[in-house]
């Protein structure tokens, strides 16, 4: 996660209704999360070769080799564990589901953009045996043993897509891609062009900004500074992190209809999507509500790892910080997240739209 919006650049998240403030649990001073097919695919698609696995190592972390430097996050086991934890968090928000878009019960061709470890693609392939699921990423970190209806490609989403005209997709999914795309308009135009009429695009994205309902965020000085610097660095890099609130309009601009940006609902240990309630995801187990507390424990662990993953590349490569200064900031941010007196949360967005039935 990343940054707080710069003044004049970001609109507020799209609220469905007025939301109640999250109430903090004042009975605990220690955060309990601690201690306890042969298609002629794109010309840029590449077979997994030794050159692609010639990873770059920097500041104790491993980075991708294909399109080296175009993506600032690592791809090592530590980052893969974080991505799998984030998958669990998204499934909590979806009540164990994988999507919100009203796709048919028997989807055909499905594309998972920026598939990461491939966990979403594999789960989707298991859930929908009718589907042919393709996951693509710049890093070949997916497992070798996968469902028979799932496969992975090393590919650059920002390059021109050259999928065959007779093999358009029924559903395209993307998640957690903030900071990896320079031209979202181009990406969504290519999604539109490669969907069948009536096909759905869904983007599941976390907001890269921090908030609090009781002004305790102002006391988390390291985290506040970190957000601002990440926004500065990612904007300078050309792939801004804090864009989750913009996807709704971008889908409309690309020609999609029935575009929705929906929050989730937390109720009775079953966290699920609803038309309106809350899109707040707490960082830590500080909430009084037991379901929000449960969710916050996972998000705290995810954010601890995210502080390393997001900061190292942006701060040392883009801002020119020394590794020692960068690590000092990371440690300060982690302490702010860990402090249960800081009632911090972020927003998660589930945005989807349909290509019109009468589209060409």
C-alpha cells in the first residue's frame, strides 16, 4: 500500500452511503496480531527461459528480470507470502468468493492480469471447471502443478495485446496493481477490445492512503510521512500508487457500462459484499467490532511486509535515499502500524463493468 493523495490530485473514495466511524477497542494496549491452448499470443509473451530467471538482487531482495526496472516490487519468497496473505484478505472481504462482477455460472475464457503467485487464477479454475484461465505476469513465480484449465504466461500488460480475434475473453480480472501501470486508459481500452460483447472487467484494488476517524493518524508521524513520500516517488516514477478511486471513471471512459464501485459489509463473522456499508479495512486489531478486529490482524501483518516491499525500490531507486535511511523509515512506519493507539484504516475498492452487448 502506499500513499496519501497530493492536494488537488485525488478525489475522495466513492461512498455508497454515509458510513459510521470505526469504534476502537480500548481494553487492550498490545496488538494481538503480534505474538500470537496453442493460441498466437502477444509478441511480448515469452517462454520461461534462463534469461527470464536471471533475477536482479538489490538491498537484500530479489526482483524480476523480464522488463527489468518497470516494476519496483520484489518477487522473492517474502513477497510471494505477502501476496498470498493479501489473497486471503480479499477472500475475507468477499465472504470466501473470488469476484463481485455478475459473471455467468459457466464462464469460458478468463484472464487474470498481473497474476503474481497465480493463487487467484488457480482458485478460479477450481471453482469454475468450464473456464480456461490464463494468468500473466512479468515474473515466472507461479507453481508448476496447476489445474488442467489454468496456465501462466510471462507477459507485459503494458505492451500491445495481440490475442487472436476469435479468442476474446468472457471475464478479465485484476487485483492489487497499483504502482505497476503507467497508462490505465490504454490498459482498459485493451481490456475492452479483448472482451466479448457482454463480457465483464473487474478490478479489485486497495486505496494507497491512510485514514482515521478520530484523528489518531496525525500521531502516526512516520506513516504519514511515508505515505507522502511514496506518492511523490511513484508519481515521479510514472506509475502512481494512489489511484484506486479513479478506476470507476476510467472504466466508463473506456466504454464499459453498468460500472459499479462497491464496498463490503462485515456481519456476524461473515465478511461479504453488500450494496452499501463500509469499505474500511483496519490496520491492526484495535477495532472493537470482533469481525473488524479479525480482519485488522491480517491486514497488519500484510502491511508490515508491504512496508518493506513498497519502500525499498521507490525510496532508493527513485528518491535516491540511502538504504540505511530507508530502513529507518520502514522501522518507524512499522512501529506506527503496530501501535494500537493509532486507529488507522484504508479503503478497498471492487470496481466492475460490462462491455455492451451491442459492441463490436
